[in-house]
């Protein structure tokens, strides 16, 4: 997925999530309306945990993301690595959207659950 397409999809998701009221029954997960918009954009989403987040001597960022369907270890872009690190240190789950498997080169967004 090109950077322009990622930006377009990201803009759509930002618009759907802007000023959104969430019912009490949806507060523990991803609200249906937002999840549906992401799926309609053709993205793959899952929720899971970060097993490790670190940096190689080369400067690239390594992350192991574990979802119910398996584990995915790859190099993540710095913006996503920072979120993964925060989630790992805070022992929090994440919601990840990607174009295909949740490898770093496919990431569109990473959201941290409370």
C-alpha cells in the first residue's frame, strides 16, 4: 500500500472517529461503527498484545505483535514503534490495522486500549 493510499485511509478513519459518542456496551472494545468503516476500507484488523519492542544497532525498530491468529515479528516504522513500546510498558492491548498481515510495512494505524 503506498503512502498516499495509507494517508487517504487514515483520513477516512480519522473522520469516522471524530466527535464519536460510544454507547456503554461498546466501551470495552472497538465501536462497531468504527470497525465497520475500517473493514469497508479493505484493511485487516486485530487486537492483541506486544511481546517485545526494541531497536537494532542499525537504528530500525523491532516489534513482536501477538494476535489471536498468531505472532508477527517485523520492523515497524518509528511512529508505530513508539505506540507499541507504550503498550508494552503499560501492559495494554492494541488495535492494529494493516494492509494484509500486521507487519511493519503494512501498518495503517495502531491504537492503544485503556
